[in-house]
């Protein structure tokens, strides 16, 4: 599970921020659809610009947190940042399901790392005793 979590997991902080941001970006459209209102207050062009700006900011934040906090290499951190940016830019709340799943995998990975660092997962072996030499 350790390699799987490192490869596919997101830092839980990023997962929480992306889910909340996605909910805030989609909320006006969802409320408008629910009540049958076409526009809730801002034009579609302004909403798209805001979504793109927020997506870019979250992609950069994800890249940096994955690299320096989750200890991903640069290629993996850039890939995860781009995926987070694209998923945030999609104007529906459904991509948050993917982000939430990756966040759960990330939590598992962080727990495993901390246990491995403390040495609680691996049993400590006692060094083998040297056989006693019989004295004559």
C-alpha cells in the first residue's frame, strides 16, 4: 500500500482545499439550477475567468505541497498539480469524488510513513548471540 499511496495519494490538506473550492465555485450554478434561475448574479464569462484563476492557483499550491510536504518527486508533483487544476476547472462537483478518494489514500500513506519512521510497523530483531566458546 505504501507505493500505491505515494503514487496516487494527495496530501489531505490539498484534498480538503480543492473540495471546498470546487463547492464554492459550483454553488451559484447549483443553486440557480435548483431554483430554475438562469443567472444567479454573475455572468458566465466572469465565472469562467474566476474558475480558471482559482484552478491555476490550486494547481501551483498542489505542486508545492506535494513536493515539499508529501515528498513526491518533481514529475509526480507536477502531474498531480495539473490533474487538480483540470478537475477544479470542470464546472461540476463530481470531480471532488476523485479528489476525496486521493485524499483518503494520501492519509493512509502519511500514516504508514509516520509509523515506519517511528519503527512501529517493523518488528525489531534482536542481534544473534555469538556461540559461547568452551574454555579448556
